[in-house]
């Protein structure tokens, strides 16, 4: 997919020379997501979250200075606790064959399990809007591929 044109007003988070490294900020992440037309809203903690199909994708800044970008996909299907060994096998196979996203099993307090994926990138030295656009888009695309595979696994489990 061709990245969108990234422009901003003179005071916006995308302003300035396009090759200039900038610190990773919530405003920059939101502006780059908006250029792709991705609809995201802040959650209670101020992290951006969007919905792709039945999955949620969080865009978080981690690290002491918020310099680490995490794109976390929480896939839609819920599985019973008895399926955790099968989900671990699925994640191990996924992680063996792919770099992005790292897949793992999350069990909630109600004893239901789901598969999540995440892409984490350290941007301590900064990032250009174009680089951030590529990281965010690839994080979403990889998360959607994981979500599709998990949906197929859920369909197979219910058959």
C-alpha cells in the first residue's frame, strides 16, 4: 500500500522537513494514524485504540520517555481455559514462522483466553513521519493477519 501524503500546518505535529527525526509523541502517532484514515480514540489511560473487524488495536508509548512504540492487537475470539495448550501451540508455530507480530496467550480473570499480538519498536533516537507511518501500518496489517488466523482457529475449534 502506498503511504498517504503526510502534511500538516506550520504548528502541527507533522510540520517541518519530512526527513527530520522527531521524538515519538502521542500527537505524532495520532496525526500519522489520521493521515491513513484510521479511526482511533484515546482509552482511559490516554492510549489510542482502534477497531479492525472484531479485533482491537492499541497504540502505546512505553519507556521512561515514551520512546518505545507498541502496536498491540487483541483478537476477537474468546476461548475456554481448556484451549490454552492449543493456543500456546498456535502462538509457538506463529512466532517460529513470522517476525511480526509476536503472538501470545492472555487469560482474563473470568478464565477466558484469547490471542494477542504485538510489535514493539525502540525509537529513542527519533522517527520521521514516513517511518512512523510504515511502522504503524505494518503493525496493523500484521495484527490483522494474526486476527484472521485466530478466527480460523476458532472456527475449527467450534466445528
